[in-house]
């Protein structure tokens, strides 16, 4: 593509999940769409995020079963399994797939140069609308000695390790820290997780407690409220010693820094087109995904919304259709999330009753038949209920919790009541029985009020009277 006076309908900057979904959406709507990606399409999810990490977790689960039989982990085979998973999915996110969908793909770095204009490695592109989808990148914490450590990796670079670390120190306590820490422990590494506060601080504390217990049963040292003061060389130059604030020392061959991410907005020229970012550098958008510039939109990790692949795709589709069709569609405030540890932790909406009008209904999976048959009873399903029995959110902990969360997410999105959910026939036996039974338990509790008891008694009495009146006719027949 060369400099042209022709104006494209939508310029998409970034070829990750948000960029791909946004570009394909626009192209399907008949818009002339150009996507610019400086590295490789597919984004973090394909290359360094969801796909490799979930493959690693699966490999870790398999390794645990083999370890019980005395076999050791073949890390080269694990790496090959990850590569195979990426290779199987990559064609769907490739430039060829985008081109076949009607999107023009350009390799290069894009920078806004003025209203309706961008530069890509010296080439000028004029656009009517633009979508920023540049994502985010892992950040390194400011810890003395970190730069001198032999091997420091992030969730982006840990996949370059060619050998299994004998000792892995994870700095951080969020989902990435817990997922990767557990996976490497199951593969055979000695793992310590050093969390600044508690692990999974955004999740239900009972859920976090179950994950903590599971991590420790896998051999992970979980050190919470641990301020890392500094890192030092072990004296041989081969390993690093992590010094915690309380004086504890943890030797490690590899340090995984899992302490946060930063939006990729540097060098985009956002100031030249009036796009506002917050203090952390994330692009500020409204609920239609429009930025402070009415012709520029943003979606995915580059925005102030939570950094989830599923949100990136949904938000990008909304942004693209709004940009191309001039609509004002708004994104939903219902945002499900899953931490893929063992057990999984899935949550949506309100996860803690915080007012007098909110109540909870909890079913322990020890009372769920499918969990009993699978001998995986660790976990629970907890829903938060508001006025009128409306389901506001909840947490599910256990195998395939993310799948069970889909129904709960729909219930929250549609404003369903526990009575509505309880009235739906569910297949038996499934892990989702716990969600159904939590709804049934709350719906039944409504029958315990004095008014409900009076009404039930009156209805039962009336039905007995009516039955008795009909009895002579039945005898006559």
C-alpha cells in the first residue's frame, strides 16, 4: 500500500485479539479496513498468554499424574506441546486469514500525525475512523538488584526457557503468578510465590484460601504479605537470592516477575490527535469505546477496562460497529473472569454481600453429586442475591468453573432471579448442579417468611376443600 489520497474507513493499530476482531467486524460491514501490526498478528493471547499458559497448565496436570507413577517431566516435550497448540490456532489469526476476510494488513509501526492521518514507517494513511488496539506489556518491579539477576522473566519471556528451572521464585500473587507457579511446581520445579498482599486479592477470600491450600499441596511455598527488599547474587553468579522484608531468603535459578502490565501507548502520537490517557498510560474510553477524539476508538488491554481476552474481542466488535455504522452501542458492565489454577476460580459481578439488602447462597461441592463421583469435591458455588431475589453475581470454585460461570453471567446480565434460575431444568449429574441448587435454596428460603407461610397454608386448605367437594362425583363414577 502506497501513499494515497484515498481515505480508509477504519484504521486498526494492533493485531492482537482486539485488533483482529475489530478489523474483521468492520470488513464484514463493508468498510475499507486497514490493520497495522509491527510484530506478528495474534497478540499476547496466542503467543505468550492464554494459549501457552493453558497448555502449560494442562501439561502440569498430566505431569502430576506421571510423577505419581515415578516418571519425570520431559520439558522439551512440554515445549513442543505448547508450540503445537500455537501452531494449530495461529492460522485463524494470521495475515492471510485477515486478508481473506477483506482486511488489508500492513507490517510496520503506526503513529498518528494529525487529524485523520497516520504514518506507518514513512507511509501516510488517511482514515475516517481509527481503532487503537495495541494491548499491554508486562512491567518489571523496581527492586534493587533485579537488573543484575542471571535470569529474570515475565509472562512474555518465560516461554523462552529451554530447560525446566530447578528453583523458581515468583514475585506477585495475582492470577498469572498463581497459574504459572502451580504449573511449574507440577512439572517439577521448586517454586516460591512472594505476594505483596494476599494471593488473588480480587477474589472471594474463601476461594483464594482453597487455591492457597492447593498450591501448597503441590509443593509451592506461598509467602504472603512479603515485601521483596532486594535481590543479590548467590556468590557463584549462577543464581539469585530473593531477600524478603522479614529477613527470609529464597535462592532461585529463575525469577518470574508477575507484578503488572502497562498499556502500549508510547510513540503512538496520541497527543497530536487529542486522545486522553490516564496516569498509568491507559487510553480513556467511554462505554461505547470512544476516546476523547470522536473519530478514534480503543479496545483491549490498552484501555482502562480489565485485561481479559474475551473483553478485548467483545469491546473491539462494539467499537468497530459503532465507528463504521455511526451507532452508539454500549459495552456491558458484566465482566466474567477465570483464574485457571487447580481448582479454577471463576467470578462475575458482585462477589461479596456488602449491604443489608444483599444475601448469599452457597453450595459446597462436597454436596454435589458429580463432584463426588469424580472425587473432586474441593470447591463451592456462591451467588450474591439482591432485592426481589435478583442474582447480582457470584463465585464458582472447582473443575471447569469457567464453563459453569457462563450461565451465572447470563443470569446477571439479564437480571434473572433465583426463582427463574431454579425453574430451569438442568441435566444431571453435572458440576452446574451446584449453581442450580444455590438458586433453589434461596428461592425456597422465601417460603419461610410469615406472609409466605400464611399464603401456602391458605392455598393448601383451599385445595383440600375443593378436592373434598369433588370426591362424591368421583365415587359415583
